[in-house]
C-alpha cells in the first residue's frame, strides 16, 4: 500500500469523548483518503481510547492505536506515534481539536509550496468562533525572566503569546501551538523529534526553535481552521499542570541559554512567580486555587534532585565525585 501523505498523531490521556470527535472530524477531511491517524494512549483510565468506539466514530479512517502502560509524556508519545508512520508530513493534533474539512489540505499545500517552510500551524478558534491568539515569540532569557517577574503584566516585557495580533492573516511566527502542528517528516527526523525531557509544555516551543536554527520558517496559516477547546485534559490536574509548566520553562532556559540561565529562572519562578500566583488566587477568593499553586510549587521543589543535574551538570557532577 502507498504511504499516506500525512500521519496524524493524537496523544490521548483521559480525553473523554473529545478524542472520538477529533477522529470523526478527520474522517470528514477533504484528503481523508491520504491520512493515517495514530492514537497514542498514555495509560488513560476513562475508556476514551476504546478501539471499538473509535472505529465506530470514524469507520472510514485509517487508524492505529498504540497503548502505553504508563503516561510517557506528550513529547515522547508524539515521537512514538510519528515513528509508526510513513507519511511525508506529520500532523500533531490534540484530542480537543477538531479540524475543518479543508484545514489539513490547506496546511499541506502551504508546506509543499515553499521548501523553506518547515512547520505550519492553523488558526484555532473557540466554541464562540473567536480566533485564539496562540502563536508566540521564541523566548529569550530576558523575556522568560521578565514574565516570571510579572513584568509583562505592566508592559515592561512583551508577553509570550502574540496578543497584539488578531491571527486573522497568514504570517511567519516564532512558534505555533502543538494543538495543530504540521511538520515535514524529513525535518522531524533531522531534529530527532521532540525533546522528551519536556514531559509536557515547551516541547513545541523547543521544536520550532530548533527548526528555525536549521534555516526553516514556521508559518501560521489563517486559511487552515480548527476548533480548539483549550486547556484539554490538563484541566483535570491543575497543580501538576503548573508543576510541568514551571519545570519545562526551567529546562528550556537551561537548554537554550545555559546552566546559569536555568538556575536564575528557577529562582525567579520559586521566589516571585509562585507567591504572585498564590496571592492572585487569594485575591480572587479562591483558597483552593491558591493551595493548588503551592502544591504545584511543592512538586517542583521535590523534583529538584532531577532538575538540578540538567541545569547544573558540572556542579552536580563535582559534588558526586569521591574525595
């Protein structure tokens, strides 16, 4: 059999009915015959990846289901799903994303039209039809620190997401969201896939940064449209979501700006951003949210023995060396 044009990889973790809805939308794609969907289930417990139910939702779609006994994380599961396919392009799609019928065809056409484009993202909209402002600038160490210190809230540092732009036109950007990220397979292979050290969050930022370092552009394609709920299954575990978000920022800073950058950002997050988040929750009279912030920060502190060797490898290696 001929290889599909696009392998669509959906990483599932307790997505409920959203996964079946995402597959049903794929089946309505104008190039459904050229798609192969791969669901990588990260040890869901809600039955959302039941094979019979998914095939009933999209009976005409080529579908493979890979099951992990544990939650391997988003980046690792994406790599696992991509490795099982053969398409010339790979679309990473969140289970809470439903594509418009012509979205994938539009994105693939843009990718094929310009060899300088390595990654294409779609215009994502919410239930009310309003376009989400999901494209972002590639972080710098100063922008990460400024955001950790909440300087973006008072206009002294630009925010991560490009909120000043309505996302209604096509343009090259720093990063598109992993909820809909189409990439050339040749480029994905050259980059070695997602960096699996990012369990979730910032793996898409890192991938876009490395693609641009190779000379490829990242394109936001306004003509490719998709509905995206946002928040997705991570809403179920807000404290762990905050933990992984903070952890991934630190790992990104250490990877791209050196050990000192990672260490300084870690200090800024723990000493400034976490207290500000907790105070904001209390100001909103949500003691439960404030407690969740503190739990997330506590998880980060507990994980320091795993984080520090990654951001301070020379220091930790020296401390382990026998006298």
